[in-house]
């Protein structure tokens, strides 16, 4: 598929897809006319990259862990240094903290919505009732 279709299917601007390619996160073949050509697999890869970026991981870390995220999940990481492992542990712990924070915020919003909805119905009924 060409870059425009990949952009549409992943809701990712073309410029950002080119950046991912420059960073070595995705690979594009070239058609005879010189246009980029992407495999179907690239759709999932871009969505995976976007999710990792949204989680706060920098592209330098994403590039290093992407091979571990291929399907099937066969992890082959022969050059994992103690520093890299420490970085990944730090990022994992940071993600856990963000997940916990997001969960608390989601639960607070859900509780607020429940209270507002529960209190809204009696008010709406009172507003439509005839006044004596």
C-alpha cells in the first residue's frame, strides 16, 4: 500500500510516517515509480508505535524493543546490556504508574457521572411538574 492509504488506515500523518521510517521504526519498499510501498503488517506496526509513543516511550527505546513485540512473541534480545534492562525496567515502572493514575482518573469521572445522572432525574422531574 502507498503512504496515503497507510496514513488513512492508521490516522497518522504522512509526515509522521516518514519520520518513523527515518528512525528505523518502519520499513518501506519502493515501487518502480519510486513511491513508498508498505506491507499490510505495517498497519499494525504503526498502531503499536503510536501506542508506545502515547504511553510516553521515546523512539530510541521503541526502536530497541520493537523486535521483541513481533508476533509470534519470540523474544530475541542478544545485545541486552544491564543499562538497557535498567532503562526498560524504569519505563515499565513509569507506565505502571501512569496506568494507575489513569485508572484513578477514569474511576473518578465514572463516579462523578453516576452522581450527576442520579441527581439529574429528580431535578428534571421537578422542573416539569406543575407549580401549585
